[in-house]
C-alpha cells in the first residue's frame, strides 16, 4: 500500500522502517526537518505537509506527541483533511485525550473520511522490533481494514471498542505503569538505605505479591536487567515527560467522569518533579535517580 505517515519522531521512525521492510511505500511528513530526513533515510519519500502526505495515499497514519498536535495535523491548515479523499481510512497512533479522538473522528466523518485510534504500548525498543501492543478504537470494518498494516508494526492488535476506546485502554495501562515505576523506585531506595542488596530484593519480590512487569523489564536500578533503560544510562524507551503527560490525561479523564483518583496524581507530580530536575528526556524509570536520599543535614 501507499501509506501517508505523519510524525516521524522517536517512535514514528522505527514504525516507518517496519512498514518499508514489509514492502509498503511510505510518504512521510514531520514538522521537524531532521526527523523527516531520518525517515527518508529509512526508505520513505518526503512530503511537504500533512495534506501532501495524505494526498494519493491509500491510508494515513499519524504518530504525534499530544492532542493539540493531532488536531492541527488533521484539521489545521495543510492538514490531512485537505489532502485525504472521501472514503480514506486514517489511523491515529498517538496517545491523546479520548474526547479529542472522537472530536477529530466526527470532523472527518462529515467529509466522508474514516478514522480509528490505535495508540501503542512498548516504547522505542518494541517499535524497533515491530512487536508493539496496539489498542484500537473504531468501527469493526475499519479496524479489520487497518489490521494488516498495524500487524506490520505490532504483534498484539486488540480491538477495544468504539472510537476513543483505544485511547482509554492506553491511558489505563500507562496509569498502572507510571504508578508502578514510582512505587518500585521508592521501594528500592528504601532497601538501599537499609543496606539491602537490590539483587537479593529483586529475587524476593519476583517471587512475591509485589512482582510487576516494570520490575522485570524496566528495573530502575542499573545493572540488574541488561535490557532495561537503567542499564543504558536511562536511554528512553518512553520518556519521563511523556509518562507525566499520559498520567495527566488519565487524571483529567477521571475528573471528567467524577471518578476519584489519588495515586495517579501523586505519581504524576513525582514524574514532573523528576523532569524539572533534568530527567524529562530520560526514560521514565529514571525517577529512581530523582528519588535519591536527601542530605543527612536536611530536615527531611
């Protein structure tokens, strides 16, 4: 297929690479010239705008940082809506507010353009491997049409429900992952303070009720899990800033529903503090670095 791909940053680049490897012709666009250049080096051709990428493509994919970027890419000047023909299917793989997905879908629907939301989980490593988990919201026929393309980028493609439902699933997943990263980091800092070997504690927790996917695969203590970001100077699979953003989206969604949330806002605040201390572009497991003990002379 000829695929218009908009948003070729840290996640978008390997996704473009996998589509090219599977034989698809990709026309890419990114507002950042260096990001677009990187996609071209992977085998894509470059477009001048989102509209240009959408024009003539059989299908359009977007992978962008935030709700405002998605709205601008679809509905703004030189956006997808200006270039997409009636009947075209658009797949937004960004993580954004569910309400924005539904708003964009409705705006496209009035022009005969179809839309599904398909946010991903797995970060850069699984994007490179083509093994992302992809949570899809949309009409069943549209999801089935998208499935072969999504399968070129992910190993688990799950239809969650109507448009916006994929975003809901992603935010719920990241709420748990973000909170778990903070909790695991706090636990290991406490153990460290009492002189407990983190390797021994990891062995204990891995066989106990506190075991988590985060500890198994993204251990915040360097050197314990070879593939973890912490063992590579916290090189980002998923940045602290992005996790703080996603927790914020989850908290806002809960407030709109009048659902009380307590732990998620606390974890978001810790991640935001970590970002303010220079860890925003590091992997979100770098919150462990932020949670260093204070000086013995400090009041707390």
